[in-house]
């Protein structure tokens, strides 16, 4: 190979490789936010001083790991984890709807909680198992009384 050909390859190839490396670094650094947990919660109305929270936490590259909890403890960010001794916990992919009526909180779910924990509260908390037809009906209604926890 001639010296001029090698010199030309170096002149063109070296800046091109730096540019490609920079672009790759930019793309990879943008992926950091993908795996971060997302935390959604709703503060359920009840008459006592400690409200109840219905929480969903998703994590993983595709958001395929999730946990739901009914708890008295307000979530404190991405580091929040449910307490298996105090909270009602669902793992997996249940669909959870909720309805608040006076002193009653009704939770409609496609899967029963993973633990048998009960929360001591002045409000009545009723967890009802629903089938897929009822789930589809709730999703289609977009009812203001029955809301979906995302």
C-alpha cells in the first residue's frame, strides 16, 4: 500500500471513528432513563388522619417488572418498596380498579394479593376478584366512579 493511501485513510478514518464513537456514547447515555423505575400512586380518600395509598411501581428495560401495594405509607420516590408485614401486595401483572364510596374503598382486581395482609383502617376495604369480561367492561366504560390504577 502506498504511503499516500495510508495517509488518506488516517485523515478520513480517524475523525470518522471519533464521530461514530461520540454518536454511540450519546445513544447509550440516553438509555439510562429506560430502566429507571416509574412510580404511580393515588391517595385514596378516607376520613381518618392516615390516608391509604394505592401504588404501582414498574421497572426493567421494558417495564416488565411491577408490583402494586395498598399501604398507609406515602411513597418516597424510586427507592420505595412495600412492607410485606404491613401492606397488601400484588406482584405480576394484575389489573387493578378502585372505587371510593363514603367510608368504603372497593378494589377490583384480576388477581388476588400475594399476601393475606389486612390493613387496619376505619374505612372498609373490600378486595373483589373480577373476571376478564368484567375487566373489559370497566375498561370500556371509562366510568368516573371506577378508576384504573396505571
